[in-house]
C-alpha cells in the first residue's frame, strides 16, 4: 500500500504546483483578452475531439489485440473498410472547417488595428466616448508611455480608465521588443522605425503586470511595468499626480533616458515636448539627424542625383526669421574620398532642397 500512496501523491503534484498560478489568460479583465482566451478553449476542445478518441482507440487496440488474447479476431488479409475511412477522414475534415471558420471570423474581429465596437458583451462603445491614446516606446530596458492628450509621460507605469477604449501606438528605440499585458490583450511587437497599434479596453479595476515577450538583451528580465485599471476620477487624479511630481521630457531628456539601463524605477514627466513620439518613430530625436520620412521623400523624388551625396542634414525651422525648414548636403563622396570626409561643412551647402 505505501507504493500506491506514493504514486497517488505524484499524480496530485502537478495540481498542487498549479494551485498558486493565476490563470490570467483564461480569467482576463479586458474584453479583447477574454475573447482570445475563449478562442484557446474552443480550439483546444475541437482538437481534443480527435486526440482523445485516437488515444483511447490506441490503448484499446493494444489491449484488444495483444498476443495473449486468443479471443480476438485475427485477420491478416484485411486492408479496407469504407465506414472506417469515412470516419478517419470525415471527422478531421469537419474540425478543420470549423477551425478555419473560427480563425477567419476572429482574425477580423480581433484585429489589433481595428477600433473597438464594444466594451464587453452586450455593451457597444458609446458614440460620445473618445478613446484614450497612449504612445508606447520600448527602450533598453524600460518602457516609456506618453499621453499626448494629457501632456504627460511615465516610465514603467501605465494607467487607464475602465470601460474606456484605449489606442496604443507602439514603437521601439533600438531593437525589437513585444508589448504584452496578458489581462488586457495579446502581445504586439514594438519595432524601431515603425509603428504598430493595439486597440483594447480594461473592464475591471486592478493592478496588472505588463512586460516584454521578446528577448532584447541583458536587461530583458527586468523589463516589466505595472498597468493600473482605475475609475475615471482616479485616472484624472493619477494624471494630476504626474503633472505635479514630474519634470519635462524634452528631446535632450529623452536622449538621456534612451541610454541602456536596467530595472528602472517609476519616473514621471509633467510635460512632453511636442512631436517627440513622431521624432522617435522617425529616428530623428537628435536634430542633427535626418528624419526617415524626409529620407524617404528624397528617395521618392529620385534621390540626390548624380552628385552622390553622402549625408544630408535638416536645417531647423526658424519662425522668428521666417526661414522654413530645408535640407542640405553635408558631405560629398567621390572615388578618392568615398566617405566624403574631406569637404568642410562650411562649403558643403552646395545643394538646398
């Protein structure tokens, strides 16, 4: 009997280990994550309709046609059964059709770029409700959240009112990361020079964990943040707290913040320089660098011509002098100087766009 008790204990060990786990994906507080959790359950059940019978029949046949069972009918010349063929091919085909239909519908209804049509089942988004916009920047190794409408920014802390749609605009500073709040919605990649989007809503108040689901270097394990689902008055209080406790997030401050660091504490910024997120996406926070959109516009016009410009810089806008922003060549390459290092900057303005 002691061996049987030990065996029973081993069977219960996995349940004991899972007892303290928070099954957040199947008990989500956001409508999008909840629908995604239901998809996992439905897909698993449909696949088990094949897996369970196959496993059961495998065990049955192994027991039924064992060598010592003399009552089993031995038919070495049997090779075909129409009924069995229909069952073997028909059932999986029906399940594949069902999974295909579910995948087609859910791919469109749960598209992260698609604006929300409902807050939760039976509650469409009110026409007068304006979504909350949050600009997300994945840094090494921390998260920057910019609230353009509120004019604030935070590091490693995010908050949003419950039952209000949220539009996340997501990018990265250097390498690919993945923005993931399991209780809110599925993960979305954050990539430098690009912007991805996520539409979601949180339906229950609480303190939830967010992190990067894509390895990005030495400080990856500490790249986590807290997401607070709060009421509208509490959200306004949180915004006011950031306005009173924070500094200014200028371009210079961002360039300092962008430097790699690990396990950064929560930081708040009471103001954000206009168009900072736009400059981050275009990789031109440093004003001495050309923005990607300017570079692509030059390429769309056919490039800089046969002169073979090595580098181009923007001239900042000077509204007080009435001088519009322009671009000019800062270096010229040639056969003898492929890097374009010999041309002085003072004489480099040979072509203005």
